[in-house]
C-alpha cells in the first residue's frame, strides 16, 4: 500500500463550489505539506503543518484553507473554487531529520 | 530572479550518453539540497540528497558548490528509463524552513 494517499485522484467542479482534497499517510511523519503544480511553474507551497496543532501559510495560501485532523491526515479546502485553481495538487510528508519529502500521487482538479 | 533556477532543457540524448543538469539558488541561507525525479503526470520522487562533499549513487553523481550557490546532477550511461523531469530542490533550516522547487529540466533518452 502507498505510504501517502490522496483522494480524489481526479475532480471536475464548477466555479463557486466548495471542494475538499484529502491526504492520509502511514509514514508516521509529523510534517505534512500541500503543493500545487502548474505547467512551467514548478511546485508551489500552499500550506504546511509541523504537527496537529500547527498550521502555516505557504507562498500561495489565498483561496485555500487546511485542516490537520490527526497526525496522519491533512485536508485542503477550496472554499469557493475558481478556474485559475485548476492544477495538479500534491500532498507530501517530510522526515524531520533528513528533510526528505514523500509525495502522494496527486489530485488533478479542474474548475470550470 | 527565481529562487531556484534550472537549465531550461529539454535534453534529448542517446542511450549510453552522459548528461549533466545544473541548478543555481539565490538564498545563501539554504542548508539542504535535493534532486527529485518526476515522471509525466506522476508525483515527484526523491532521487538523491546532495551533500557538501558530493555524493554518488550508481550512475548518478550530485555536486554542491556553496560558494557559487550551484548544484549539479550527472547521469552516466543513460537508460531509456531515465527519461523524466528532474527537479532541483533547496531548503533553508530552522522553524521557518521551506523547500523551494525549481521548475525542472526535462530529459528524454532516445533509443
């Protein structure tokens, strides 16, 4: 089984809808991250969490919110989706000693 | 100027060739360095960490030059399966640390 899982894997939604992307991990890492990837722009950090009570904004947090429900779960919400949030979204965990990150398979989100 | 810049690519090389990727970073406080590999429409996967003394893993060699703020990845004896996008990743340390990803360099190894 994969160490980092994301649901859904693909989603098409309409402008203005609320949508939640979920991430679960079995690696036992405290640190979790949400990124988005757009063609030619690389990965950009949306939010990150170093433990259950810790939430931090990343480079592009506007229009997004997160919830760290447990060590193993970190959810990303789009409160009112807009078309420029169409992207590939990745969740990742991090080993705190090596800083190496482990990514989920991604969620391809399309906002029409 | 981008915080992490990579060769624009794409690189198209024949099987068996040696290919080198370069990456420069602007934050002199950067402490950790990595190369990730990303196959088309898949998640990035850690290829190797980059250490100050340089390190090698099979056909892959990574070098770090802190004075020039430069990282390199050398792939020897390229295989078809090496075709992917290679991401240079740089991290600061401490409580406010963040990873910054380069945009990636695309490699295609041709038969």
